[in-house]
């Protein structure tokens, strides 16, 4: 059965950032929400390393996991959400949450990794403030 959906339109109109990278970690797909979230236009992002959005202190860990996933074809982040920091083009830090999908070639080898990303910076800041307030209240209660 042939789908009547225009998947390119779906990717472009999605509210979440959708990006894909090849086996080498070069960006091969960058939708409009990726531009809104990270500040890089599609022409600026295409062909670049994901390092453009990964904080430097996280890069080694990211690439270690990326290469293991490419080699093994296994990821735990297909169903589980991964929450990590990211960097906007202007340098400010974001808190993002994402899942990944593995795209396979005709031989069944992983050819690309697609991430669907949501900016949770506001939610993360609210949760941090709430945790801080709870800790302050617990200290106050302990002193009385």
C-alpha cells in the first residue's frame, strides 16, 4: 500500500526539531524547528558535525555512544527519552529531550540516526527552582 502522506511536509511542519546524521555524524536532515531551536539555518547545519549543538564537555561521551550505536544497531533511546544540555548558535545553553530512530540501508546496516528533539529549558528551570524551594523548606523545618 502506498502512503498518500507527504512525509517531507510532515517533517517540515513538526513542532519538534527533527535532524538526521549519517554514519560519520554529519547532519543530513535539519527541519525548520531545528532552526528555531538551535539558531542554525538548514544551509548552515547541513554537512556539519553535531558538535555545533553539543556542549564541548559532552562531545566525547556523545561520540562514544554514537559510534557504538552505529556499529551495534542498538539504542535504548528509541523508546526512552534522553535529556541532555545543548548549545544554541548564539552560545546559550538549552535543556533538550529527545528520542532516536535508526535508519537502515538495504543490507540492514545502520546508515543514519534520526533524532526528534524538544526544548525543555523552561520546564527544566522550573523543576530546578522547585527542587531548590523544597530543599529550603526542608532546612527551615529542620531548624524549628
